[in-house]
C-alpha cells in the first residue's frame, strides 16, 4: 500500500472502533472512554507496527509525472527508502534505527493506575539526517505556532547529529606519492552504514566528498568539493548551471571534478528515454539521469528494479557496490615544496541542495 494508500476501516463508529497495538492484553476501558477506540490485542493484526513494511506505506512514494502541458504520463519513484532496504541484506529494521529501544520496560500510560510496564518500547525519536527542517521550525516557532520547547529542539538536533556522525557512514583513505614525487594517489573508501541508500528520501538531498591536499605551511595544493557559504559546491556543474549536473567519478584528477552522491531528475521528452532536460520540479520528473547514492550493504545493483536502480556512470563502476564506493584521487602535486603533504577527507551532506 505505497504512497500512503493503506486502508482505514470507517464503518464502525466511536466508541467501538478497534485500535491495534504492539502489546498483548491491553485494558480496554480507559482508552475507550477517553478516545472512543477499543485497544485490541495485537494478534496478527497489530504486528505491522513492528514491521518495516508499515514504514514503507509512506516512505515508498510515487508522484505523478506530467509533461509540459500538464498531461499525466505515469508515476515517478520520488522516494523508495523501504524498497532500498528490502533489496539489501541489512539485518536492522526501520524501527531499530529510528525508534531505538528503551533500556528496559516502560509504563506507557498513567491510566489505569499500576499499569504493567511494556517491553520492548521504541522511543519515538524519528530522526534521520534532516536537521534543516528542525532548524526551520525552531527559528520560526512563534509564527508557525510550534509548541515544542527549545530543549525539545536541542534534543532532536543532538540526536540528528549523532545519527549523521556516528551511524551513517565511515570514511577511510590511503595516500601514496609516486616515485617521482610529482603525483599523489589517494584511495578513498566510503562505507554506507544506513539501511537504505544515502542520502535517501526526497530527491533534494545530496552528499559529497571534500578532499584537500595541503603542503607544509598550509598551502593548498589540491582541493575538490569545497563547500561555499551560500550552499553551493565549488566545481559542481549543476550549481554553476542548473541545466547541467556533475557526473559520477571512479577517478578524479582535477579540482573541478567532485564526487557527489545524489539523484538527478529529467523531464519527459518525446525523443525517448534520457533525452529530457534536468528538472528540479517534482511533478515534471519523469526519470533519473543520475542516481549514484551510496547503496546499503548487500544491495545488488545488477538485479535492482528500475525504481531503485543505479543510473549514470555508477551503474558500470565496479568499485560502486552494495555497502560502499571506492574512488581514486590521482592529482598533480609537482607545485608543492617538499614531500610532506597532508590529506583531509570529509563526507558532507545537505538536506536541500543549492
């Protein structure tokens, strides 16, 4: 029941409507009297709350694809987070990461008194990597009528940063000068520790590698992917001209080449697949020109359905596999004084691209 099209039974009226939950033996009277719903022993009907497919009802979203005249062309896979997870071998569920288990049992209500603690209890954190939206709400709380406190926002932002810094990806790099000392080879490996593509969800998100080589004294010899104050990425073709996009790379030699993990959408063109123009308008999106978002562990791009496929040069990159990507930076360092070089590698992320 993707795109939120699950069925809700509406033939029964309050106070006899059933509400299925994850716990057995719920006392019915307090909830029925206060909400009009009868809490019902989950049996086989309540297990969906602990199943990733429950999350997949909304986190598999298809949007209408329209041509320039507004004519309906079909559906476009706007986000396929659940299907990405399903095609992986990740043994954690959506709930494991986004509703982390509390330590021990929890009393979930003060009615009735002496209610037995429930276990397991998933803490309703629901954080991913979207600190952008949390900050937007926080900074406009009064205008929007937001009731969360500053501490609530701080806690959520702290959890979001922890999710990004500690549970999303791991970088490693090996650097070696060629015998002549004129070139530096840096092998960078990015491991995706999320249970789905990274970034996943809305196609506005992107992650990229910022690689800097400095000589003694701090002189920059090479830099790829420098972030700018306005949110653009130096060297990214798309940020300079929205009709273009930066390709996927297996090897980078120059500063104007940037490894950006992102989806790029095309609109419809009567001349056939792959001939449309780059679009940032979701309802004009017809297909992906590029999708090299980092794959979850065990994701086989050769057998992935088109809706969750890999598009662009990453499709034929042997180092771009389920769980990781490996990229070689082979750069000219002949202008550096001496052979003492420092290599810095960062994986950066934006919820909303430039």
